[in-house]
C-alpha cells in the first residue's frame, strides 16, 4: 500500500498508542493536519507553541507515557525551545514534531526556515532531520524508544514538507536502524549487597527521593522499604509524591526552602540513601557541608549524575524500581534490639525537630498564601493533581500541599519555567479527566501563558487556576528584601489585569477573595464549578517563603519565620 509521509507519521503514532496530540498548525505541517482531520488521534489546539510542549509535558507526567506535540517550522519550532529545555531538565519523555521547509530549500534562507536541529541539540536527548520518506518510519520508532528508555527525555523530529507529501510503498519498520540506546543497566549484585549491609547497620538512616523514583514507577518499592524499616523520607521538589506526603515518616521537601526537620535530618544522618536524584544546588546548599556525617548511597539510571555534584561512597547504576525491589528482597528482618533502640532515638529526634520548627505563618488579618494552599489541600483531601507556576507560589505549594501520590505534583523543577503551570494543567486534565487539576500560580507567572485559558474553555476542561496575587514578582522581591537592602528593582510595579474580568472575557468563571474568611467559600465554589475557573486571592504582598537557606550556606543554616 502506498502512503504519504503524513499518513505514515499518523500510523506510527497510532502504533505507539498516542491518543492525544498538542499542536498549532502552519504551512510546513499542513499535510499532516490534513491527515489528522481523518485520524482517531485527538488534537488539542493550543494558542502558543511553548504551551504545546508544556501541555505534552503535563500529559506525560500525569499519564506516565510519552507526550507528543506538533508545530510548524521557523517561529513555530523556535517557540518550543523553552518547553523542550524544561522537559530535558526534568527528564520528561516527549516527542516533539516540527515541520521544515522542503529539503531542496534547506540552507537557502527560505521563508520560515530555521535550523531547529542545531538550536535544540543542547536540550534534547537526541534529534533528527528526516531527509527522505524512507527514513521517516524508522526514525519515528527510534524517537519514541529513546524518549522513554533509560533516563527519559525529549526527542525532536524535524520533517520537511516534501517528505510529508511524498509517497512510498509502506512496510512496517523492523529493528531499530542503529544500536539501541543502553536502556536499563543491570544493578550490580555486589553493590546491592553493600547497600543492604549499610541499611542493616545504620543508626540514623534517611531516604532522599527524587524525580527518578516517580519516572521509574519505584514509589511502591520505596514506600515498602521505608515503612518496613521505619526509615524517614525526604524528597526533592521533583520527588514530591514519590512517598505519601501525609505519612508520619515523611519529613517534607529538602533544600533551600525545605522543612527544618528535613534539612536538620540530612545534616545529622549517618546513611543517606539517595534514589533518582541529581543533587541540585537548590538541594545541597554548600556542598562540602551537605550530609557531612553520612555515608551516601546514590541509586540512579544515569551514571553521569553520580558523583557529579557530591561525593558518593556507594554508587549503584540501575533502574530505581528494579534496584529497590531487589534491595527489598535482599534485606533481612528489621534490626536487633540495640540498633532498634538507636533508630527509636533517631525518630524521636526527628519528631522533636518537627515540633520545634513546623511549617508555619503569622496571621495578621490578611489572606496568607499558605492558608490558601492549606485549605485547598483539605478540600481536595490531597487527591488533586497540582501543577504550579514558578516562584513563591511553587514553593508554598510544595510546602503546604501534602502530595499523596506519584504524578500528582507537576512543576518545572530544573529549568524553573514561568508560564509552565496552566498548559501543564491542561495536559494533565486531558490525561486524567476524572481528576481535579489545579494550577497554583502567581500573578506574574500566570501571565506568561494566560492565552491558554482559551484552550481550556474550548475543550471544556475543568482546570482551576488558584492565583496567589501579591501584586509583585514575589520571589525576586523576597531576595531583594533580604539580600539587596530592600531595593525593589522592577519587581513591585507589576500591573496585573483584573483576573475575574479576564476569566469572564475568556468564558470561564472568575472569583476573588480579599479577606481570610472568604478563602474557603471561593475555593469551594471554584472547585464545584464544572468548567475552567480563575480564583484570585489577594494575599499579603510582603509575605516571604520560609524556611530559606541563603545562597552558599549549608542547608542546616536556615532563615526561619
């Protein structure tokens, strides 16, 4: 059977179980869109190509599958770069399909021509320029394989217009055309036994869970290990949800805005079992003081992440889930009485730290952003999928919404992309239509991709946008207050629109709360609404995120409320 390149593309997408495509049409992909109109694959029309990537990202995280987006050449392609870089930093499996000018025009400065392969080479796991229709199917199959295997990441496929319209007798591709990417290194048996011995003898053990636990589906194995041996757990921003946030063993987030108990425990533990993390600078603070008393074990599928930022005594290269499952099988019964006594003292010390310096805030008659997140948590019983923008809103969400399940906290961690939350919420809502999806936002960050309200309204997606509106660019303002003598340069003259009227202009519900007693009724009404809603909470402008570790300081030296 003869098929066009566009038909081959859609056939491969169906074979890869792609049911949703986020995109924006243009001249260089018009052939694909013509075929897409007859395809069972659902197309979601975003209003900006950056949002297409973020929506595919949110979909991938919530669904646990490869997210896919489609854009045209030139500016359409370059608009995806921020979204691709964000997914790359957070190890999210995406296939980004871009149109390109016909092959005979490449290099001629043709209309809407750009070297998107060259531009995205530093922020993709791999990328391709398809130079002939014969290459198309094998490249697409390899792209999906690469995106989801090993340490996941975004893969870009650039498809010239004449390749889309060319015809060929189609034969399903066989084996991958090049040597497959080394996917899951076998965990070393000797290293596993060494880790088991360390866990069995540690008096003050601590588990540090990262995004790799969630990506690999290792949450159940990690939870089993922690509960069986009563080992407390902390998490990176990307690791929230890897262990139930309401479990007594959970200490909260670690790092610059981590909890007092988590940061102090890391400084005092004698064994740090780090799983699926990369020891980001926002986690470690001053690296030579990080976990200074601990033997550090690092489990990760990516060998380049091990020992990159901190010294590691026992490296273990392998898939997090397979490694933890094997580790659970190796470990003997809980330790003897002497060791158990030490661990009881360790847990008692942690409970003391929790009681001494819990996450808190001072009420003063204004709406506190922490109150909004706390009440949202109570009303949703911790079962909502939370996406965030970036800044103070992101940190308050991480601190005060106790994420109970993997894939239920979706945020731009590595790149810190403002404008991420709303399109990611759209992708998550499409992936999980039965779930409540809430984007926790700031009044500055939400404006980066506010046009996606039109997407939410068009597809009747009941996403809720909770804006912690402090009238400024809050996180930068906080740094200026604490470390730059209160010189508020370009942060406190932010003129935001009336978000209630803006919601109504898009055809969504808009609500506002200006007093603490209005917070819960506004949340209740917004969550009960069947469509998209913007909930505008006028919070204390001067509120800061605490705890906070100053740049370059050890994480045990925190500024507190």
